[in-house]
């Protein structure tokens, strides 16, 4: 997946730019039910003048056939990246939905090393849609 080749959603909070790309990965059977697998790639860019560290994440996962799922945890994919001014960090992850349509949104809790204050960086809402289900 290349950030230049696809449409992405972006948002900037306190100088931290979040960009998200999504991809449909296919269907899978799990617990005798079909699931729709999606991957997403997140790019975090530090456009501020301070070094920051991602501490925790919060996700709200919407599935058109299920209730809202909330996921909170330490860091992202087992890491708590530190970004100096001008640096970026990219990672990929994924989720399974019960339907071919859904969405995710959330935020990262970060710490500013200059002020020693925690702050929230918004991850904009992004769609998860299987191409065959779009009409």
C-alpha cells in the first residue's frame, strides 16, 4: 500500500498529523461465521516543535451488523514510538467485521516531552468497505 497511490483520510491535532489508508483483505470463516478482514495503515507525522511519545490508543469500531466495539490498549502494535520534530512513524494493523461495511475512529494519548503534559490526538473516522459490496 502506498500513501501516494490511494485516497486517505487525514487530521492534524496539535501539530501531529494522522493519515489512514484502508484495504479489504478478504473473507474468512471464524467460529462457523463469515468475517470480512480489513487492514489499515496509519502514518503519524510530528509537525510540532516538540518531541512526543504515543502512550495509549483508543478505537471505536463500528460494524453495520453488530454493536460498537471499543478497544483500548498500550501503544500500537506493541510499541510506544517517540517522534522528534519532523519525524514520522508508520504501522499497519487490521480488524475483522461481521459485515462488509463498517468504520473506525479513535485517538492516541501522547505525551509532550517539553511540557510533560499528556494530550489526545484524534484519528479521523475511516470507512471499512469491501469493494464487491459497494454499489
